C-alpha cells in the first residue's frame, strides 16, 4: 500500500513497462474482487487476464509522464453516468461550443460520466471536458503529447488521470511539432497540414515523445466504458480509430476533428465509425465562437441514442 500511496501523491516519469504494467497489474488484482461491474463473472475475469497477458512484452525504454489520482486505482470507483440536475450556465469552455452542444443534445442532466480526451492541451483553455468536470462531476483520462502543454495539464487537472504521450498502433518514439492548438506529431501529420502550419519546421530539432497503443493505456487503467471521447490529434485520428477495439471498450459519443485537410481520411473515419455502430450527427457550418463548426463531427453510438430523449435540443438533430 505504501507504493500505492506514492503513486497517488505525485506524477511520475517512468518506463512504460515498469510503470503502466504495474498499474495494470494493480487494477486487475482489484478487479478480481466480485463487484458491481462483473458480479464475479468468469467472462469478465478472463477478459481482464487476457488484457494483462498481451502487454507482458512492453519495451522497457519508453518513458511516459503520468499523474494518477486516488480514484484511478479502484475500477469500482470510476465515474458511472447517472441522472441528476446539472446547473446549466454560460461559462462554457470549448473553443466552438462543443461542451454546450453536448449538454443540450447528448448529456442533459447526466452526471458522473467518464471522458477520454486526446489533444487535451493544458486541460483548461478550449478544453472539451473541463466544463463536464467542473459542473457535472465527470472524470477521466486526458492525453497530451506536447511536453510543454502536458506540464500545465498535469497541474490543471489533478483529479483526472493524465498521460504525456502520443498514440500509435505500436510502441515507438515520434517527434512533436509545437505550434499552439495546431501542434502535433510530425510523423502523423497530413502533408497539407504541414504546408499550412509548419512550413519552417526542422524535423531533426523536434523533441522526442513516447508513442504507445491506446488499448495499452485503457487496459492499464481498466477503463471499459467511455461516455464521451474527444479526439483531436491533428491528422492522426484515423490511425487511432483503426487500432481501437470497439468490441472491448464501449463508447457512447465521439467528437472527431475532420478539418478537410485530408478528405480521404475524414471519409474513412466516418466509414469506420459507421461500421462500428455510430451515427454521424449533422451540424451547421457556422464558425462563430460559441457555435459548432465544420471542423468537428459528432458520432453517437446507436446504443446510446434512446438515452438522450430528454435533452432540450434533441429535436434539432439531423443524422
């Protein structure tokens, strides 16, 4: 337990194999107790054992900064979406009103959900999850590859799990090109995006960043249900989704940046999500601050569609 307390008290920069595999083992040991999620189900237990086995050969030389709040050590204390009054106010945070749109159309009076945010930046400015955290009791996993932004994220969002890494299909090292909200992984950026936002970049001078499979992180923290996933990784969205195991982790709502720099990729994202049971929700082209814009597309899983019937904006939806 002393080691567990140490993890809770501060963030770590640790080898992936030693740190997150240890967390995975701890989460799985806790999950073996019969509880509300599995009631002692051998099916759930077998799934968790298989998740542990698949990461036994994680490279030991990949360093991953992370912070872990106390609730993250117990899977049965993970947030569980429930009904409850949420005070709607005008203090929205998302850049183009994504948080307001979610509350009006998807999560009206829904508290204590679990979110996953890629491209979390500093966790404050323009965050798609901060309003949910501050006003509706949501918690989750925040991932940011920019080393400078991650330092701020770890300080600003101490009640969330934060990870300073990029997401790839396999363990490797990549390089981060910093440019505010349009920074990203150099190796994964679309050529058109580089030409617009990173013309003067010398790739040989970019800082190295660990790149790890998303399922490795979700298994390590025993996350099996994501109510809201914000995916903004400057051109790498398709690669992330292709490696995601939708049959193992339930997702209700996803917002994906589809900015038009690679229309083939954007179309492939829509097709992949449709095959996995998601419905693309149409929204207007207005790019006025505080409103949705064509750079984002929301996808709702058909399983969740009946649960948003009480939302005030539900009649406005077009699919």
